[in-house]
C-alpha cells in the first residue's frame, strides 16, 4: 500500500466520513451521497481515490429491477502511526519493514528478475540490523550506568569497561 497515497486519502474529512459510513456495511453511491448530503459525482471521485489507495473494494449486486448496483466496502484493515517530535516525523505501518520485500516477491512470481533488488534489500536489512544492535547496546549501557549511579558506584564506559569484564 502506497503510504503517501494513503495519507493523502486520509487527509480529507469527506473520505474519512465515507469510511466511517462503510464500516457498518457496504453501500452504493446514491446511498453514500444521500447520507452524507454530498453530490454523487464528488462521492464517485472520493470512492475512486480510496479504491486506488487499496482502502475500498467494489462489487456489483443484482437488484430486482434495473441494472446491477456497484457497492463499495472496506477492503482491508489498515493501521498506521504518525510520530511527530522535535526534529522527527515518522509514519509507520505495521509490517512496513517487509512491504518492499512483499512487492519484490510478487514481481518474482510474475516472472521478473528481482535478484539485484533483493541483494540491495538484504544489504539495507543488514545495515539496519547493525544500527539497531548498536542502538540496543547504547540503551543497555545507559540503563547500566543509571543503575550503577543509583548504587553510588563509579561508572566506567568503553575500554575500561571491557577490561574490567575480562578480569
């Protein structure tokens, strides 16, 4: 799912209102239009954008008289988090770490040669793992230092620490 497109879709109150309406049951355009008091042409454009973003799916259902109606419903559960702080803005979707891998897997199933992209992705994952391990060590050192300070013992970092551990 394209995160930029998803954020664009969710940035519109009318689209959020449509999703709120569709959480109960699928509806067709004139129902949505009537309930939200918005013109059908505008509703159709909103529905199209949300379907392209992967939030909605549509299906036709026969009715007694007239042509089949196109019903729209929520297609998938979607969850994302937005984290904003001084110097940081981060948007995260659960499982986002593997979205690129899943796209490559789909392309491979279609017969594309994705070897190079997979090698690059593995390198990126390796770098991310090293960075996460370094960060974890730093966090653990800080926790250890705080614990030692609370016991009023001297704090040692780096080489001194590793030499003392060897003894």
